[in-house]
C-alpha cells in the first residue's frame, strides 16, 4: 500500500507549506541531497579528467548515475545524454540536426515554449513549421498531425503531457504514424518521466527530452536527452571532453554521449539525479502515477463544483489542475493562497503563451500534485479557493 506519509519524511519543507507547484519543480528527497553533499565533502573531482583517486571516484559515480537513468527509461547509456534541462536537450536537437532549406516540422499549440521556439527560430534558415491545434480540453488528435505532414516533413515535436492542461497525449499512436511516414519524432517528456512509466526502447521515438528537477526528483540544472541514433546529429557544442584527437586543423569527436557533453558537467547534480531516480524506482512509478491521478482528479472535480471557479483540461489528467477564479487575477489568487494558507501554486501563462491565449485568458492558476501530496492538502486547497468567493460576490 502506498504510504504517502512515509514519503513525506524525506521532504522536510513539506512540514512548512502546502506545496502544489511540482510541475514547475519538485522537491528533492533527502537521499539525493545527501549524495550531493557527500560528493563535495569526500571525493569532489572532475569527470573523465584525471587518473587520481578523486577523479576516478567522480567519474565512476557520474557514469553510475547515467546507468541508473538509462535503466529507468529503458534506454542505452550510450544514447543517454545529460543536459542542464529539457530546454537544452530540445535546442541541442534543433541546432544539431542536418536541416536543409524547405524542410518541414510539425509541432502543436500545446507546447511549452521550449518545444516551440527552437522550431520557430529555424524558419530563419528556410525551415517550414506547422502548428497543430488541440481541442478545448487540450487533446491533440493524431490524425491532424498526420494530415499536416508533407513530403518534406523531417520531424514531429510533441509533448507527452501538457504543462498547462495536464492532458496526456497519445504519443504511442503519434510515434507509429511518424514511423509509417518516415518522419522522426521528438517527445517532450518534462511532465511525464517519473510521473508515469516511460519505456524509450519500446516507444520507438527518435528523441526524448526531460528534466531532472521534475518527476525524476533531481536537482535543478539537470536534464536528460535520449538520442536513438546519435550519428544523425552533429555536436552543437564542442570543446573539453568531446574529442579524442586534434591534429592541425582537424579534430575527431568522441562517440556518444561524450560528444554531446562539452565542458565540465554538473557533476554533483547528476549524482544527485541518479540517487533521486533510485528513489522513484524504489517507490514505483506506476504507484506514483495512480496517486497523483487520484489527487488531481479529486481536486479538479471539487474545484469545478464551485460556482466562482472554472477548471480547464480533460477529466482524465495527469497531476495538473489549471483553474481561474471569476473576478480575480490568477496572480492575486496565488498570492492570497500563499499568504493565508501557505499554499504554493503557479500562476501565469506557464511558459506557454499560445495555448493559454487559446483558452481566451491571459493566465491561469495551476495546482500540481506529486508523489508526496495528500488528500488533506486537496481539502486545504479547495476550502481556501472556496473562501475566495467572499472577495468576488
């Protein structure tokens, strides 16, 4: 049986606040923090740069973390690249793929700016971009993506879980249609990895980018990019750690993943990420998924029953509940919830202006749930939002 109260003991800040902003960043469990502290106190060195004992220990721990993350996502370690966040991973693909003028990309209006702007910027290089719209619940019809394909389409870029709606997209079906049409696919897994099972080998996707500091519970400044065929990409950045030889005016790149990880990486962060992923594995991602879906379902249903509240998104959702309170700006709602009940929620356009405007609003309040939230916290949120009626009646 899932013991959320035992889980909460590993997140001390939860004794101080009602934390409902895990879509922005999750809290990091004590074991992961301790692993990072141990690095600084016991063996801090540089990865892959030195024969002495501290450098060897650092390199081993860093690569152990890669093995852990790759196993969790069912990916080959050699195809698992560490980045600083999802944004960097997506930009790496955008800036490293061998585009030609006239090539075509299909993406969606649902996307976080990080899976939209890199493709829009390629228009300056003569790349054409089509943006497919979802329905009012934030669901993309895969057929609309297939209808948008042309004989020059090289890539489909789509989020697995919308950070605005909490809607889960049918990336399995979208990947199959990409394969059928000879098109590569990039999945933005920032809101899926650690929140629901992800099997990259089984999925067949070409690229999968995610953050370390969200469902994987790692520290900020960490991320993961899976590249099914690393030889397809050039290295967007080169320098220390990326080459095996330099002769005259020529250089030879290291194989993946080293060729994509230029310079000294975030070593303590990656070590902490590895320990955090072990933590998620121990609890079980399927159990986490059920727990989060239960809480978000309860919150969405109960908030929608309040006459002064509008809730967005589908009935079946991930742990994300966006809403607005009639007569109050989203920022004011978030500030009142924080100041009166220590409830931490996100307000704004959530780095996704097009889809927020699609809702015909400028911003929403977003409550998001993680493995450490409780039904009592749902009660606190709903009661606090209900009390706002006095301010708008």
